[in-house]
């Protein structure tokens, strides 16, 4: 068989095969003609190709490459399974391209013959791809009685998309991603977008050391707080109290580590001044100096820690020990350290550690650097025994009802430790993993969350709700490891009775809210009423 005969047979076969695909996609009579041409071309090709391999014409037709069962029947009828080409495609078309879908950004059709279209490519057929849905994109009501934890928000149109015009960030639009741009319907474009976002995140992702992770996990924000409640009715000098304590902390002659003594935040909640420091050790010092500060402010206050304060039993620093005592006021004869030590001996006070509180040189305002006016008549000490006599004006600033060995906390056993500790039942339930903290910058979204937590069907099954509080982020808030200790992203629900809260702790954990599996825990009712969230 000559080369021209072989090429002619091969060309007839290819044309017949393409004609079959065209005819079946159009569903006309041309498909039948193409199939007939394919059968004729196949038999002719088999007869002409026998001499190419040095075989007789009588035996070559039966062993033709077109009758090879390993390659399947290219005539399109009773085609056998070919493991090299995948399973036989289902549908009206049996062409080789029917396992693929056209993905040129326009309407999808079966015109597979134009394989040289500009910029077009084929993608494997798969199940209809769902539009990207994120947990933050489908919360709210759609006009029905179903709460937002079972379905996306907004009105469904004919195409199954969610229409919501009450959100500027289009959080409820299922066709928008977390980067707030409409994604291309093309699967390969979506894959490229995902790779681009992944590569971009890899460039800025930092691997934190074990020490930094441990410091953030064990950094309890409530351990650095002091709550000051005025005892004077109609007190209005909250700003003066905050600024006075800030200056006092900065002038303390007490430095631990490279960071300076600072007041991180001062807020006023329900006529109470809540002060947050940058060091845990500043709290017992301020509580020990409360009488000194009341003298400066000419007012009396109630000084206390939050109920959520946790005692670190593994800390070896004496100033953070739960057994440390604070003597808030000394006698007039205690003018310096030596006289104070002698006075303690006379009062039969024995100690293993003592710390005298004083200000930095020149901080008394006289400008001459004299330490005489910098002496604060207060001190901290560790008693040698618990049975010895306590002097008047003595408190235990680090005493608490909740204790935890922070050094036992690791990333692996963090969940186990969290489950092992059972809080005291309270009428306040804290909902975790309910919302994205960044979504709380949208006022409309916050309103929908509060309404869902007040009147949602799962909540109403638990009992009647008294109030709902959602901590809001600052404009510069970022959802990173530096803000892991904040309460942004939590929702606090206060029920009218304890039975309803206990029922909520049974029914709510594990349920879905905005496609998130929520967690629940009790929260201190005292802290909730004081606005400490």
C-alpha cells in the first residue's frame, strides 16, 4: 500500500468522525450521512492499508487497525470501553469531545468542531459548579419564617441567586467572593484567581514562634483590667480619673522587661471606669495604691478586678502570686524603706518578699529630683506564713475564684483543656464562631445579628431573651494574632431566667448559623451588667 492511499484512508476516517459529531450535535439528517460515510471510509481504509505491513489482502481486512477492539469502534456504534480514553460519555453525542464543555465565557454549546477558536480552551466535564458561598455571605432574613442559620439572606430569583440591596459590601450576594469582586463564571478563571490569592497570602504569611503563640494564647485581657466604680452620686469626672491613673502608672519606679508602663485603654461603661494596662503586674500595684490615688482625686471609689479574672498558678513572679498581700496605707512614721521595715518588725509581720512602691525621681512635680515627695505609702509583700496577723488596710489583690496552670496549655491540648473546665451556670450565654469579626463593621449586618439572636426560632425555643450585646471592632481592627485576645466576633445573650440559659447550652452548641458551627459557653453576669465584654 502506498503512502498516498494510507493518507487518503486516514483523511476519510477523520472527516467522517468530525461529520458524525456535527451531525449528532445538530440533530439533523446530516448526522446519518456522516455515520454512513464513516462506515464506508472505515472499510475502504482497511482494504487499502493491508500491503503497508507486508500482509495479503485477504487477511488484512480482518486485522485492520479500524477493527482493533483495543481502540474502540470509531464508527460510533457499539463503541467499547477504552481505558486510555476514559468511560463512554453519556448524552446524545458520542463524539470524543462530548466529555468536555466549551468554556469561552459565553453561552455553552456543543460546537466542538471549531477547535481553533481564539483563546478558547476545553475543561473537563464535571458537575455544575456552585457559585462561591462563604459563611459571611448568607445571613439575614429572606421574608420567610426560616432563621438565617438555615439559609442565605435575601430574595431568591429565578436563577437561584440571592438578591439583597441592604448591604453595601454585597455580603449576601453568593456570586461575590471575600475580596468583594464578582468572580468570573469560567472555572479556569476561578482557579487562576484562587492561585493568585494563595500566592499573595503566602508572600505575607509569617510563621510565628512557639513563644509568641504561647504568649498570645495565655494573654488574658481580663487579667490586665481594673474596674473603678465611683461612690459619689452623680459623679462626672471619669476623664480626670483616667488621666490621673495614666500619669501615675507612667511615673511608677517599676520596670519589667523592655516595655514601659502604659495604660492601653480607658472606657466608661454604666458609670464605671474600666482601665486596661499593658502589663499584668501593674494591676496589683494600682490596687495597692488605691488610697494614694483617692487622696489625689479627692473622691472614694470601689476598686475591683473583673469576675473573668484567671489566676495563673504556674507563674513564679512574686508580684503575681495569689498569696501576695498589699498594704494600702502605712503609718505616719514610715518615711522611707528602713523605717518601714522596722515598723513591720514591731507589728510582727514576717515576709519572704517585699516591694516598696514609689515614683520616679522628680515625678512629684517639684522639679528638683528629690525623692522625698516620691514615696508612696503602700507596699506589697509575701507573708512567711498564712497564720500571722494581718494589719488593717491589707488586701489580696491577686485573689480569684478561677485558676489555671498556663504552662500546661499547648496548641495540641488547648481544646481538651477548654472542655475540661466547667464554668458556673449563668443567665448569660456567650456564642462563639457565630460571625466574622470583620463583618461587624457593617451596621446593617450587626442589626440583623441582634434581631436573629433576639427573635430567632432556635433562640425562642430556649426561652425569653432579656438583651443581646455584640462587641464592635474599632476602625483599625484587624483579624490577626495581635487581636486574638479581644472579644470581637462573640455574641452575648442574656436570658431572663437560668433555666433558659441552661436549655440554650444544650440546644445551641453544634447548630448552624450563617453556615458556621457555633459554640457556647457561660459568661459572668456581673461582668455583663458592668459592660465588660
